[in-house]
């Protein structure tokens, strides 16, 4: 699952054979922000031990769910991109906006095909 938030961008997966989730990031500080603000149980960041994302950490399903609930309860903004710009800067907002624009291509699809 990809998650774009005002504290970072994450890819969350459960790797085959694991009983926990792996939270992956392209920027190490995104994991630091997630840990500090919402998921103190998130493991230490591991660098360079994956195939695509350079940074990763692990967490139980339960603690991840609790952290996501906290993150959702903190939503107070009326415009996500503006909040990203405010909290993470204009460069991050432009990257998120490009992803949003690219995803508009989904609007012409039916049943996800």
C-alpha cells in the first residue's frame, strides 16, 4: 500500500513469511517523522537492505493500525497539497501533485483494468 501523508511517503507491505509489516520510504527522515509523531513502536531505520526503497522499518499490524488512526484523527486541513507544502515544503508538494496528476489516468478505467 502506498501512503502519502503530511509526514512522509510510505510503502507498506507484509513480506512473505513475516508476521509484521515493513514500512519503506525513499527518504529516511520520513520514517523518523512517522516514528516521532504517530508510531513510536516503529523499529529503527535500516538503510540499503531492500530492492527498491533505500530505507525501511518494521512494526506489528496492531501498532501500525493504532498509529494510522492517530494520523487520521489529526486531519484538520481542507487542502492536502497546501498542507504538504506548509509542513514539508514546496518541492515535496510538487512531487505529490505530479503523482496526483498521473493518477488522473485512472478516471477513464473501468473495474480497475
